[in-house]
C-alpha cells in the first residue's frame, strides 16, 4: 500500500514519506516551504519498481523552474531525496511525458508560479487532453479566475493552447505565462450564487469536424432543460496544430452570479484503447457530470479545491474562508500535507443545505489563518 508516514524529527531531518501516492503534492509543498523531503519505497514491491517516466519528467520540470535544487535518486528509483532551491522562473520549455497530460504539470506550475523571482513563461509540449488529469481547457476556464480572486492577476496571466494533442501520441503545445506577487490576498468566498450561464468547448482533432457539432447538440439536449443561456464553442484544429492522435472531447463550465466557476469534462478513449464512445453519449454524460458538480456546489469546483486551499494557507496573516462541496480524497490528503509542511490547520464546518435551497450535498466551510508567506525573491519596485 502506497500510504504515507512521516518522521517526527522533521525539524532537523526534513520529512520522510513512504510510497508513491501524492508525489506531486509533496514536492510542490517542499519547494514552497523549503523543507527537504525523502520519499522511500516507491513501488518497491512492484514488478517494475521505482519512479515512472512521467514522475521523472515532473522532477526535471521542477529543476528547470528552480535554482540550486538538489535531487538524488537511488539506482532502482525507489528512493528520492529532494532538497528544494529557490524558485527562479523565467522562460522555460518542457517536453511533458505522454503518459500524463500537460494538465498534470500545469497544475503544479499554477501553484508555484506566483512565488517565483521572475515572471514565468512556460511552453509545455505533450498531451493536452486525456482521461486522467484536468485538461488545459478546464484549467484555463477555472484556475485563472480563481487566481484572480487571490490577487494574482494582470496582463501576464494567461493559458494559451497553440496546438492540441490527444492521447496517446500527444503533439500539443501550451503556453502558460504568470506574473509574480509578493503576497497573496486573503479571501472570503462563502456565497457561490445561482448559476447564470453555461459555456463550453467541444474540440476534435484528426476526425470529422462534424463530431464536435454532434457533441454540442447532445449536451444541449440535457442542459437546455435547466437554463437558457448556453453557448458551446466548437474547436477543430487541423494540420500541424492537431497533434499526432485522433480524438474529441467536451469541457463545460457553469458560471454563477458571484463569479464561481464549476467545471466538468469528458474525453474520448485514446486510439486503440477501450471501447469506441459515440459523440452523442460523450456529450450527454459530460452534461450530467456538470449537473452533478452543480449539485455538489461550493465556491470552488472539485478540480481546484487543493489550489484554493494552498493559496489560503500561503495568504497574509488574516482569516480566509471558502465554502467547498464535499472534499475529494486528493484534497483530504493535501490538507494533511499542508499540516506537515506549514503547520497550518483548517477549521472545518459541515453546512447542511437550507430548506429553501434545492437539494444539495453537504457543503464544507474551510477557515484558516494564512501563514503570511512572502515571496522573498521578488524585487521591490
């Protein structure tokens, strides 16, 4: 079992964990807190032990955006020692491993970018949309507005898809630019508000452009029963911009009156893997996933819970509050890691839905006092 156990002598030794689970969380929080981390028994009982190619690619990415990081991996790849350097930023280019999508790497950069010495300009190449990780479309539509609420905004904040690449071949290109901030603003996000409109992107590459239109029609057949203001764009990239593998998918975003963005997405099976899914089925399923996300509610959608909690932790020494839907297992483990690296504990209150409200799941009000994290690398203007 890839569980996690930490040693008590963390002040002098840094932190020690067992297993490969939540690998990114540990390295991201290690980089931000400056604490060394040692991860042992990485798939040590597996037929193919040690770090996977996509994890090695992730370590190389962290090495590119930092200065002075020390990384030691044993011969079998089952033990990793990571001593973080300073977040440097600047212009980088990274070839992401195609086992995971660009979203896997981009999520980490979104967490780290505001605290770098220089504004980040990262060109990531690989798979833009797959079934495991949040797609670039989803992060562009939900993570960017969330960053703005914490005071990370300005002209330089952008995610741009220049080439789309589906699994398994990849071939996509994404440009992420982000300004740096000295401090993070505390937030009070307790009222999600009512849904006012739904937007989406139906994309297709190396298949008929008609696929995207079929996805739109089937998604609308369900969503039109709930709200009239729906617009789903079709995005069909051709030639060199369409990557190396055929595929199609849909990303849906519900926006509320208070500026909350809730998301859902679905992607076709990679070529030669699993059953073929019809565009009509994909559109209908994605619409239902969005309605499920609306039912879960909260001021942040499931995909960005950990990002919101991290920014709250690193905020100024003031109270931050955020109302979330039911916590995902990934978020629960993230809270444990925040406690390990920053000694910050959240107050968690379960809110039952009101009588007047439509049926909804139990919401969770997360409250914490920020650690007062300051970007020491950023030069004062």
